[in-house]
C-alpha cells in the first residue's frame, strides 16, 4: 500500500514514537473543532489527496456548504464547475493562458515568504455557478446561485429576476418587451445576438457587483518537531465586501493553510455566511448550518412578493406619510433598494399600487376579524372629503365604524372610502379610469356597499353624518330600506344623527353679520395699533405667550380666528389696563360674544376629540350651549339680544331632533341616570318637561325590551315557549308567561332604583359597566353599544377647518380603489 507523508514528514502507516507524541499534542482549532493530526490527515486526504496535488496546483478550489463546488483556473481565471478531476485536466489541455511551464510561477505565487493568504475575488453570487448549460433557453438568462444551489435566473434584456423553472423562463422569453429578436433567437437557435453564458457570468464582476475576499493576516501557531517547523493558522477570516447572502447578511470566509515537507499547501477556501455558526466541537452545528441554509434559500426565492420585501416597507412608508407612489420609479430610490436587497426586481408605479392593495387587503382581514368578534352593534359616522386644490370638483364619502370591544375599549376605524359625487370629465382624463356610475356613488350606494362587505346588516345601531349627507334624499331612502329589513333597533330612532359641530357652525353662521358688525372694527383697530407700535408688539407677544389657547391654523373657520383674537384683546386689556385698548362701550359688546364663541369652541374640542369620548358626555356639552345662549338672551345690549335670538332658533331645531339620543347615554351613566335628565328638563321647560321625559323613558324601555328579547331568542327560550303554545289551545301556564313578561323590566327598574354612584373626576364608565355586566347583563349590552355612538363625524382638526378633510393632490389622480386602500390602511396603521 502506498504510504502518505504527514506534514511533518512522518509516515502515515507507523509514525515514530517521538513524532507521535509531538503530533498528538499539536491539536489545532479548525473551523471551531479540535482535530487530531491523524484525523486532520484523513480530512486533508479527502480534500486534496497526494495523487491530485498536480491538478490542484493549477486551480484554486472554492467550497460552498462544505463541498468543492467550483475551481478557478490560475492561468485564465475562468471558474469551472467541479464534477471531477477529468474536467479540470481537459481544461488544462485547452487553456489558452497556460504557458509551457508554470511551476515556477505557481511556486512564486505560493511563496512561503507570503505571510498572508492570496486575494481571491468572488463575483456576485449569481456568478458562482457552473458553466454547463445545455438548454437553449439559458442563452437569454443568467443563472443565479444561492448557497451553491440554483435558485433563479435573470433576464439579460430586462434584468427581471425569475424562478428557475423552464416553463417560467420560456413564457418570459416570449413576453419580454425588451428582448430584441427573441423569436428568431429562441426558435431558430441564433446564438450570435446573445452573449454566451460564460461571458455573462464574468460580466457581472463589476465594481458594484463584486465581493472580494480581502487579504487578511493569519495568526500562526508554531509547533516544533524533530525535523521541521509546521505552521498552522488558528483562524483566518475574510469579509466578502458588497456581497449579500440570504436575508441581507454579509458573507465571510474561513481559510486555512498547512505546510508540508515540499512547501506550503493551500487548503480550499470555504465560503460561509455570517448568519451560519461555525461547527461545534461535537459536530452538531453542521446539521444546523444545513437547515439554516435551506431556510434562507427558500426565503430568497419568495422575497419579491413576501411580507418582508423592501417594497412592502415602501408601501407602508407611502401609506403612513402620504408620499407619492412615483417614488419607486426614482433612480436614487431604486439604487438604494438594490443595495439593500440585490434580489429585488424593479417595481413600477402600477406594481406599487398592487403592493398597496395587497397591504390593504391583508389588514382588512384583521380588522374584519376584530369587528366580527364583537357580538354587539356598530355605530357609523359619515363625512365628506375632497382632494387638495383651489377648486376641488370631486367629493368622497368616508365611513367610520365606532364600537366597544370585549375588553371595553372604544375603537374607531375607517371601513369605507368611496365616491360621493359621480366622476367628472377631468378625472376620467387625468386618472385614465372609467366613469364611476351613479349606482356605485352617492351616500346610499357607498354606505350600503360597506354594510354588505363588512356583514353589518344586523349589527348597525346608529349613523352620524354631516349635514350634506344627513339631508341627502338617498340617505333617507337607505334608512327606510334598513327599517324595512329590520336592520335597525327601535325603528331607526338612533339612525341619521346630525353632527354637533355642524350644528354649532350653523348657529354661528346665522349670526355672522351681527357678530362682525359688533366686534369686527374693534378687533381691526386693536391689531392695527399693535402693528404701528413696537412697544405694543412686545406686549402683545407677552400676552400670547401667557395664554394656553392654541393658535388657529390658516385655514381655520372665520369664527375660530375671531374668537382667538377676541381672547387676545381681552387678555391684553386685563394685563395692561393703562393702554385702554377697549372702551366701556366696546367691552359690553366684546365680552358676551367672546363668551358665546368660547363655549362653542370648547364643546367642539371635547366632542370631536381624537380620543373618542363616550356618549354620556354629549348631553352636558350641548346643554352648555343652551345655557350660554339663555344667559345672554337677557343682555342689556339690544344687538346682542337680537343675535342670541337668531342663534336660539337654530339651536332649538337641533335640540328637538336630538334630545332623545343625547339623553339615553346619560340614563346609562350610574352617576346621573334618569334623575339628572328630569332635573335639567324640569328647570328648563317646567310643565312642558313631562312630554320630553315621557318620550325619553319610553325610548329607553323600548330599547331595553328589544335587547332583552334578542337575548331570549339566542338562548332558545322563545322558541320553546312558542312550541308549547302551539300544542294546545288552552295553555295552563299562560298566566306564568304573563308573569315572566312583567318581570322583564325588573333589571331596568332595579338599576334606576339604586343609589347614584358618587361623582369623581377619575370615574371610568366603561370600567364600571364591565364590572357590573353580570348584575345587569341586558343593560350592559345596551351600554356597550350606546356609549360608542359618536356626536361628530370628523375630528377636531377638521371640525375647526374651513375646508373639508382632504387627500393629497398627488393621490387624487389614482384610482378610487387605491385611494381607499391608502386612506383605510393609514387609519388602521395609526
């Protein structure tokens, strides 16, 4: 048997005792495992046995996943797939760059004087691939290898990355718009127009795509023996620059070299991703590395459409911050994304719309599940939006759902965004979309479509809408249809409620002429004097800094700006009385108007709060408006009295249509109940209060009976009772049924008869009902629905604005489906 030499010169079969002792002590750490010289020799024989040394002196082997996968020719630098030494010998016979004698050159290149390992350049991971491709389809594609396995292909014309399956590549070859003459080259076999695969693989080694294993120094460990000195590097690590492994991690290399009696023998380079750990001493890490490699390879193949795709992140960014979709077609953005994930394809504006719609559908499923989990009813609010511009011509309807979950937390979520007015000609031209028919626009169609889509036909409690929607004939038509289908409780008495902020804006608008006549010139003269005096300007800034009032926006309503100015004038007059900015006559007109506007401002601020207040606070806030108007109606200033009388007419119209639904949540407040309503109405209307109280009590009783009967039906009691009645004409237990019917209201009577809960500032009504659900199950179900009813269809920022809520101008040219996806997804993500 042929004997092989150890690096130290000892024979493999029977080493000497001294050599055996020394070599047994020379344990080295290679790739995280301690290996004895005998085992190391066995491993070396597997990598580069003695009879193969002449071949590997001409090639640089490259390891992937622990196996030799490729070999770089040291003469022509071509990379060959390793399927046996016979292919390497064939290449040496035809290698054009091989000189007649290369031993001196190789010996010089592998000189022992080099203290560092050679620089080995690894191209983009797609270039680490064998050059044996028989199928003609690969003439138009560059193979992409990941972890040593074929994972995909890149079209050399449009640079789109595809799966490795031949059918997919054939379909793309026929449909590729940038593939010049693909019919002739594909069907006739004309290969002259396409670069060879070998050259294409090498063409990818540009500076932007290249990953270089940097030359790094080795810490060498010297182990002495009787005749030679053996050098063993403890660890050599080289970073692959700019090369991204699966999941975006960089790759590193573990290199090792060992000396032999004839010189230095370079061990093959093993390319290892940083996310893979080195093998443990017991070898258990190898299985984990293999599993991790397979997982990451699968992740790369689905990266384009996966959840973690960078374009999904861009979709979230566009949704949250309102950036234009065209950002994905910006060259700088494409370069950034390519650097982050080289496997990512270029995405156009239409592709990004698909990403946005996919994100919307995914989140919509979660929101639907959240609403479906609640067994209670849902309250809706409807507002009108428009696009940003000087003359908006298109209006949208935004529908929001308000509900309380099982944990008694109030939620508000946008569930629908559709066209309120039909599409005009300009939108058809700019958006290149078909005209939205009347059957898909308007309040009736948009709201009803949302009700069917979200399965709310048996779960609607109320609808609060702005004036334009509330007074729309289609909205009234929808209400009649829902009542006919028995979708609304208590015959729709809580449906189609007017917004409180709309009512207050209407009340102020009715008295605008009187307000401006009384205080307009006073405010104008004051700020004119401040502008002409530097000392007054300094005093004005000091006054504003001490005020806790928020300055209105530029697009705020006229009365909001006027109220802020009146507060500044009054505060200035208080802090600097010597300035005499207001005469006594001016004060008699300024103070009452500021008082009225202050009340309106604070009521809207509370009711339209983004924190979504519970409905039990609405009655007291609206009552503040009635109280301030009642007080100023007895003012000595005749013009003020005339102004207040006009405001009272507009308020009384709203009150007559809203006092019932405003009172029901108060009855469900254990601090007030029916006693508070009775107290307020008797003081305000005296004998006429009986009619109001009777209507409120009857509505509460009707609502309780309806909820009680619904609970009874779910439990099956009513079905059993009706079956028993059908079995005999004269039921002997009929008196018992009547007794049960009389007991139905006992839960409501017990609740109303109990002592009121003491008023506290930190009282949480939702928490109280959650704790008393067992005691009052029917009333708790009613409270959970009623307390979520909104009094405003918009939040305070839009309530004080002179314009409607808007969508960005660059989004107005998108299709209505994409706009809905952006608006709804942004609301859900916030």
